[in-house]
């Protein structure tokens, strides 16, 4: 949505973003049919290769953490050649298995048209295993019957297919494997191992911003704000159109009390992602903390139009600052306590006057 908003120059809904990308893809197919066919051919390579293309899920870190999985030799690069041979062997009776064959063909078509990722390829494994069983049984029966020529021919064909599936035709992006491993370690509470994986991802691809973002988030959650800010700054340098990187940088600057830098970062994030209500809210919050109340209300009104429930806590917090500026300290404190009771995220963001005065003792 953020990229669609940036290209269209206005905030867009999820439906509008989907229509924009559909129209963009169809225009590319019409105008560049040769390039589109080349893309399909490349996708077919990925679909038939043994390598599991990593998305937000990655088989490699899981395999590293489960020893018996590393011992299994029966990979996709073995299953699909056997499965395809099995389909050929039962070709004349395929009409009896029409639904299963149609499922395989339809799913392959969907992967080629849309995405080829390891987890999206998994639904092909079960039906291919059935046909792979046919191929194995045929080979065994052929050996027992002494039909050496057809058996030998089939073994050669299988060998070529398996060799193709394992050929070094794909450049493995190890940075994504390291990033996914880092996420797995982080979920397991192993922060130091996660840091090491994110740093290895940076080494594998120094021009990629995402490892800096991930490491910045880790450092921020650990309270290492200086390290977090350094990583987010690197991320916006490497990806100057990444609204999320600017938003994260703005948030860390806010936590450090550097409101002017936070404002600059959030303004850039809002420019890049005009449809992101959260960014508008946080920019309005930073402006309000600098007593730029009128401009803060403008940004919060925009956020409210995009997502009312998300913007409302920030609007109530700005009321605290307005009361404070009007000299109505007791009302400001009462409003602040009400805001914190409903939205505890503001508990560490007391208005300036309350911060200077310090917390009042609770009445008994």
C-alpha cells in the first residue's frame, strides 16, 4: 500500500492498491510480452529447483535447529522428477485421476503467474508423492521382470531431471536466510544469536536496508537507543524511499528526546506513505510535544479520516497539552490520567509541566 500511495501521490485503500498493482502487471504483460515470458521461464526454474525460495518463512533455519531434518535426502528435487515420471506412466488412465491432475496443473499455473516461494510450493508435494510412488513401483516391477532397456532409459531420464533440480543455476540469496534465522532466534529469546545473524545478512548484502531495520528494532526493544538510531539511519541511507525506516528513526529520536530530528523523520515518512494513519498520528504527537498544536491537529485529523480508532488516543493526548497551555494544570493532569488509564502507551509521555513538577502522590 505504501508504494502504491507513493506512486499515485495520495492515500489509497487496500482495494485501490490491489487494483493499481493488477493494472500495472497487466500493462507490463501487454507492453513487454517477451520480458513477461522470460519472467515466467525464470519462475519455472525456481519452481522445479531443489532450492527452497525463502519468503517470510525459511526452511533452512528450521532444518538447522532440527537435526533429523538434515538427514532426510527426500527433497523436492527428488520428489518432482519421480512425480512427473509417474504422471507420464499413467497418462492413458489419467482421466480416472482427472481431479488430482487438474489440481497439480492449476496450482503450477498459479505459482507461475503469481509467486514461487518455498512455502507456496508445499501443496504440490503430497499429490506428487502419490505419482512418485507409481514411478518407484514401475521401476521395481521392471527390475524384477528384467526389462532392463526401459528401466535403464527411465533411470537416465530421472538422473537428468534430478541433476537439473540440483544444478547451480540459482544464486542463493544468503542474506535472506540469515535474516530469517535471526527472526527465529529472536522469537526464541536468543537476542545475541539474532544480532549475529542480522550482521551476517549485512555482510552478505551491504546494500540491503532490511537487516539494519531488523537489528534496529532489536536494539530499540533492548533499550540500546544509540545503536538502534545508528541502524535506522543506515536503513534510510540505503533505502531513501522506505517510509517504515523513517518512521522507526523518528520513534527512536522521540524516545531520545530529540524532537526536531523526530519531526524531520516523521515528515519524510508521511510524505512517502500518505495513506499510513499510524505515521500521521506519531507526527502529530511529535508536533504537539513541541507545542505546534494547530499543525498537530491537522495531521491527527488526516489520521482520523484514515483510521478513527487509531487516531483517537493521540487526539485525546493533545487535549492534555491544550489544557496545559491554557494554564488549566489540574484539568490537564486529570485528562492525562484518564488518557493513561485508557491507553497505557502514554504512561511514559507525561506532558512537560507534569514532567517538571513530578508525579503527585495519590490521595488516600
